[in-house]
């Protein structure tokens, strides 16, 4: 790293971006080929940088897989070629759009390629992922592409937000199957036949599955452990025919790296050799490891920030930046390594706000001084 920095806070995020060397070294065999919901910026640079300084890492193989990344549906196949077209659907791209949990939370139903349900859609991420992987690998009539289908009634999409669903549809990630009378081709067999034609889901099997799902609202066992049935009644065939439905193809995708740099209660990065703090090197956020153990609860990234960003690393680093230090750029600097800092560096003893961290950062990270190329998002 060029320049002399009195304290460095690494906030470079995780390492789930496809194809980066940290991920390649850490990922267990079964996860190596998965697509990722992460942008290229999650490249593991902070881990690599700190490792060069002797930093320790923990739980590097603990990677959270999100069950539902969107697989683009592609163009609608020619009439009558739904199943054939689905069978040759391309594999997911390396980076996929996240299909949010809310799609299932609002009543979305997961179907394998044979049109059957195979899991409680509201179960934990790892449980749903394991069931999807088994279903897509052949068990339950999958098609071997790690891809299953997410089907939503119009009411489920209404609860989720039709505008957002329309956004996904505009990007080719979801498709609305309109009621037959409104279909451009005039229908020809009902809404489930139209679904079959679009993605190759067998209409008769889907009809039976959704009928059972609609009945499950009354407590009839549905073959999964699902106990809460959002919008189940809206899957009654007569209602689907009247209101249409929506469909997406989804696949498990790498989402979050629980592993990362070992750090102290003051967010100091710890040495691999001695487990003692590496002087003036701090880390915060997803670049750190060990906070969540083997599995992060979804939506808990704020914990990373609450634990390590504002409470600890900013304070600790400002303790150093308080002192007069000579650097090639002047004096009293803390460097927050990220491209857009949200970390105000506070004087921990008196609560004064130090000179703006953002301004300081952008001043510091000129192309000539930037330690690693900023990964663009
Ligand atoms: C699609 C998606 C949805 C998510 N939804 C949620 C959610 O609902 N709730 C939740 O709690 N969590 C969610 N997460 C996880 C959460 O977004 C991340 O854990 C969190 O953003 C990590 O914050 P961070 O500040 O550590 O790193 P990031 O937000 O990843 O920021 C790292 C920054 O460092 C920069 N950087 C990296 N390398 C370098 C370098 N070499 N030089 C300079 N700059 C560099 C990057 O460009 C980036 O700006 C989601 C993640 C994804 C991918």
C-alpha cells in the first residue's frame, strides 16, 4: 500500500462475486459452480490485502446460498414448443438477480419441472436450497439444471407488489400468464396450458398440485411442513383462469460470505500467527468473519455494521487519527478502504466529528494512491 496511513479500516465487503480467487480457494466443492447474487465488487480484495499483512481468517468455507436467484426466462418459445424449449433453456448466468424472499412470503409456490411441490417455501434458506437442489438434480422430476419454477397467483403478486413484478418481467425474469380470454392468442386450453407453453410445466400436474395447495388452507396435509399458507385460496383453478398467474425460474445462488478476517472486540484485524491485533489495521462489515457462525439469519447484515462499523472501528481508528502523524499527504489521516464511505469517523472521547471521512477518503484514493483498483458495482 503506498502512502503512510496511520489507521486503515477495511470495509471492502465479502467474496461471493463469481470467479474471484478468494472464493475459488474457499468454496466447498458443491458450491463452487453456483451463480451469485453479488456484484463484481464483492471480490474478496480486503481479505487478500490483509492476508498479505499476515491477517488471520475464519470460517472461509461458510457461504450462504440464497435459494432464489432469477434465471432469465428467455423469449417465449413458439406455440406448442414450451416443454421442448424449457428442456434446452440456457444455464443461469454467473451473476443473477435476487428473487426476494417476499415472493415466497407473499404466497409464491415452488414447483419442480414435473409440476410438483417439494418444500415448505417459507422454510430456512438452507432447507429450501437443499430441497431445490435435490428437486432440480433429478429427484422429484427435476430437469438437472438446478432450476425450479416459482409460480404466483395474481393475488400473491398483488401482495408482493405488481409494479416490482412488472419490473422483473420487463427484464425477462418473470412472465405474466394472463387470463385466457385476455391472452393474445385467445387462450386455447386455459391458463395452465398457457403456462405449459411458456415454460414447459405440465398443465395436468400443475393443476393437481395447485388444487391441493388451495385445499391446504383448510389444514389438509400438503406433503410439506408448511403451516402458513399466504394467498392459498387464490390458487383455485377457477380463480387462476379469471385472474391469470405469474411465473419465474429460480436457482440457488451464492449470496453472503460468513467467513472473513478475524477481528477483536475493537475491530482490530488479528494476526494469523499470533492472534494479536495487527497495528492500525481495522475491518468492518462483510470483510470480517466469524460473527454469524455457519449461517447468517437473512436480513441481518446490519449486525455487521452495528457491531463493527460505527461502534468499534470508526472509534478505534479515530483514536489514532487524533494524533499528529506525518504522511506524504499531510497529517492526521484515517483511510477507509471502500469506494463510497458511509462511515463518519468520530472522536471517540468527545463525540466530535472528525474531518469528513468521505472528503478525506476521496482525497486520499486518487488513482496514484489507491491500493487496489476500486471494484465498480
Ligand atoms: C442482492 C443482495 C441483497 C441483499 N439484501 C440484504 C438485505 O435485505 N438485508 C441485509 O441485511 N443484507 C442484505 N444483503 C447483504 C448486504 O448487502 C451485505 O452484507 C452488505 O452490503 C455488506 O456491507 P459492507 O459495507 O461490508 O460491504 P459492501 O456493501 O459490499 O461494500 C463494499 C465496498 O467496498 C468496495 N471495494 C471492494 N474492493 C475494493 C477495493 N479493492 N478498492 C476499493 N474499494 C473496494 C466495493 O466497491 C463496495 O463499494 C444483500 C446482498 C445482496 C447481494
